[in-house]
C-alpha cells in the first residue's frame, strides 16, 4: 500500500494541507465526510506517489480536485495536466471543480460526484 499510496515521506505535506484547507475544500469535505454521498468513503489530502489529491476514494480510485486561484497561474495548468496524466496512468480517475463551482453550484457539484460514484460502482467490481 505505501509503495504508491500515502507514502510516509509525504506525511508532513498531507498533514499541513489538511490543517490548512482552503474554504472551498472545507465546504466539499463537509459533504464528503462520513460517507454521506452514496455511502462512499473519501479521504482528504491523500497522496499517490509524490502527489497529494484533495479528496480520494480508495474503493473507486476516484480523486476529486478543487481548483483555486493557484491552478490558474502561469504554468499551473501544464503542471496539473502532467500530474493528472501520471496519476491516471496509475489507474486514478478524476473529477475537477473550481472554487466558483463550489461556491455557486454546490448542489450540482455534489450531484456530479454522486452520479460518478454510482457509475463507477457499476463498472468496478467490489
């Protein structure tokens, strides 16, 4: 498990990110925690290799990223693309939302997550 997921070497980074979550991530976490969406367990600030994703369901290998302002700065989108491509090559599926979507369309964001969980469970053996 620790060869790729939640490596000990990334523990401090994960803890720092958990303790300093941006407001949009906190809002989404309140909806994801305690298996509130389709009974699916999500973890926050989960590392895969040297990368930390905002939220992750080990059951479905589903990562959820909330993109704040830093994701729209110079070079950030290319980095995000390379990072996501690497993680997808390891079997991780992605959903991405912006802070604006979380603030303005939270119910829509939660609906998309719930629909994706249901879809992946149909194609992923438990």
